[in-house]
């Protein structure tokens, strides 16, 4: 599967899979000056790249685990880049940590994962099928693993 990439800046760096088994390719910042993310700050970080994603695919922008453990994450994770978008890929970073975080040019700030997608046919019905869960929403299944609960009883 090929994705055409346009460099919008001489400073832009192509995404790279760091290992043979990597699912995500690292995206790097493309900035002229360092950006300081203070705790709870949100910044849109440019990559200097735009993609031509084939129809039927998306690119998801996800946090890097090494940054997430420091409190630096992608605010709208995962961010979706649609196949018909041709603008610059930018990453919305948030600092959930307690200390300032500095983004330098060419820092690996996020990762991109390519996914095959389908568009659903949505239509209105009068009734949906019943399930064991039903309309139970947030927290309705509890915190403990059902397997652990069964083993302890």
C-alpha cells in the first residue's frame, strides 16, 4: 500500500517505522522555533507534510507511549486524517504533565497508523435487537474482570 507524501517545507521529515514490527510510523515536528507546552497547554504542531491517502483508508494520529508516560499526548486521540484531505498534517498535543515540555524541530511527536475503513449504510428502524447489556453505558459493566469475579466466588 502506497501513500504519496508532499513535503511542504525543506525541514519536513518523512514518517519512519522505527522497527520492522512497528504498526505506527513516527511523525516529526516541523517548526522554526521551539514550542514550550506548559502544563495543560494545547498546541497544534505542524509536520510540514501532506498525504494523498487512498480511498477506503484513513490515517490515525496517535500518541507515542514514550511521551504519554511524561503526560504529553494527542488531544483528540486518535485523530483521523480522511482520504480526501490534502492539507498539512498537524498534531494537537496537550501537556497533562506537571512540568513544561519543549518541542524542538524534528522531534518525534506522534505516530501515524494506516487503517482500512468502510462507510456504513445508516438507516432508521423502529426497534433494535435486544442484548444482555442493553442500554447500559459508561461504567455499567463495572471495574473488575468478570473472569476474576467468577474465580473468586
